[in-house]
C-alpha cells in the first residue's frame, strides 16, 4: 500500500486550509448576493440578466469552483483513509475523479449562467 509522505501530507493540509479561507469568503459573498436578490424582489430572469456576460460574476464563481475542487477531494481522501481504511493509489484516483468532476460540472454551471 502506498502511504503519503509527511511532506505531501503537510502540503495537502496547507492547500486544504488555504482553500477553506477562500471558500469562507466566497460563501459570505454568495449569501450577501442571495439576500440582496431576495430583498430586491429580483426574478430568475432579472438575476440571469444581471449575470449575463458579467465577468466579475464569472471570475468570482470560477474561483468558488476552483477552491471547492481543491478543498473537497482532500477532505474526502482524509475520510477515506481514516474512516474507511481506504489507502493507496485507488483512493487517490477516486479523489482525482472527484476533482475533475467538480471542475467540469462547476465550470459548466458558471458558463451556463454567464454566457
């Protein structure tokens, strides 16, 4: 079985904490936008009209997706190792698949709203 070196574990710890900080900011801003939209009485069409070709929203939500694609698989790898005893190459490949899936689906959603 393949185990992670201490250096790799430290890097994963670092990247999960950095992505958590980015995600915290993204979640707060996302909630502020939702509250603004609800209190302004904006319809779905009005919201999509405001986000259409808005590069700020595209950049913001792309950052949100990227931070999620870094954070979530590292956490899942820890869960797979600690709770399920799943270690080695297959666990790493599964987390890579999750990463690619999050990126593909998240960025597709961003493009769908923006374009």
